[in-house]
C-alpha cells in the first residue's frame, strides 16, 4: 500500500521540536494529530495498546511524522501520575505504539519517532518524570531503545520486552539535549536513505 499523502488536517497540528526537525526542512513532527495516528494504526490491526478501551484513550498523546504532505509515521505516548510517589517527580511516561508505513520501513524512521518522542517527553515534562518506558513487541524496537540508553527488563505474557529509561532530576536538560541530537541525527540518516531508495536505478 502506498504511503499516505494528505495535508495534516484543515487546521495543521502544532509542531514539536521544530529546532530538531529544521533540517532537512521538509520534515516536521506534529502533536495531537489523532487522525494521522489512527490512519496508520488501522493498517496494523495486530498492534496492541495498553490504553485500548480506557475512557478518553487513557490520556493518549500522539505525534505524527511528516515529509511535506506525506505521512511517514506516528507514535503514541501517555504520561500518568504515580500517587504513591511522594516527590515532585511523580510522573511516569510510556511510549505506547510506534508505526511506520510499510513502504517506508527499513530506513530508520522508527528510530526517529522513538528518539523524537523521548526528547519531547523530556522537554515538556522532564522535571516531573522519573521513568520513560516502552513495551517492545519487536526485536528491532528493543535494539533501538537499548542503543539509546533504555534498559531491558522482564518480558510480559505476550513476550514483549519492558524497556525503561530511569531518570534523575539533574539529568533532565542534558538528557533532553542528547535525545534531541539523537532524533536529528536519525532523521538525517533516514532522509538520506529515503532519497537513495527513490533514486532511479542506473542503466
């Protein structure tokens, strides 16, 4: 199925990390574009969300990756409060679902989304977070997360690996900057790989 091409809604969703996605200039990461996220997720019915069936989606936040008007991926995440943690940093975040169109896989866009989502969470709520985690359903996702500093834990009953980034308050700004750099570097590599894939074959 070809990659979806459309404008990101009549009122474009606000960009996040505009400095990170400034180069290459045609890329952007938008926040709150639920339609884009649902469009991609509908093509992958096997994907399981821990928030399915919860009221209001359990506070789900969505980020969509655009190359111009071409939807190239989406990621969902949620931030929740731990009422049993008596500190200012009493929130934990979970990266829920990462999806890239079939035609655009193998380019590193999943890494762009994972790094971008982590950077966004750290920038927006870093001082309030004590953990960012993800249940990795695929070995490639687990490998990517571990390469970025997440630590693997136990597998659940579906054999997903619990990957976690434990946070210290003093780490916030430096860690956010590191993941912004990771997202920017991953985007440059993915953009180059995409250009190479689209280049006409030599005769």
